[in-house]
C-alpha cells in the first residue's frame, strides 16, 4: 500500500506540520544554502522536499550533512515533546564529516545542547579532546576517549 494523504490522520498531519516548523529554522541556523529553508517541506513519506523534489540528492555534501543534522534533531524534538514514538536516543557518527566548517559544527552542538534532557545523545568523532572541549565550552558532556585505540581492529592473518 502506498503512502497517501488519505492514510494520514489529522494527528499525523499536525505532527508533520510541527516537524516542518521545527526543521526550517534549524536549516537557517546551520546555514544550509541548497534550498531556501521556508521552501522545504516534508512529503507524505517524510522526506525533505522542495516543490516535490527530494533535496537530499540535490545539495552539496556539506549541505547534505546540515540537512541530516536538522532533520534528525527536529524529528527527535517534535517526537519526544509531543509524546511521539521516538526512543529518545540520538546517535550521530562523525557529524563534522564532509569538510563542514568548525563554526557550523559548534552551532550544531549548541543546537543539540538546547534539546530537552529527555533525549540522550551519543556522538562519535575523531576530533581531538581539546578541540571538543573548546567547541563545547560550558556545555555539560561526558567524553569517552579511546585514545589511539579503535572499536574495530584488523585481525592478523594466521
């Protein structure tokens, strides 16, 4: 069965409208430039679109990351605040990838820090601990530094 407007309840439409209203300002704050934030909508499959076209494939790599940041943060925020079915766990792997500028990453970390405490966030990164401390400033966080170790290691062939 395909997703269509008839399969959405009034409550579904309100949630998507709220989600869109959370998503758009985040796109502005993180300086996403591939599309005007006020033109971004969520289609019936909850994909970000402009004029019905998926913008995830029509943007630069760094704007794609900014879109993902904003999408995931707005989804978690709307769902946890509106008694949605989000598990309250946000996991981001290397948010500073694709050559994202440091000031954009700091802005995004500030946005995450402003979320309600009902959402736990796990962020993996290869950034040095001193840089993270500088970026996060007075924000409360727990750092688990693996040093030069990695979670996955190559096994020696016998």
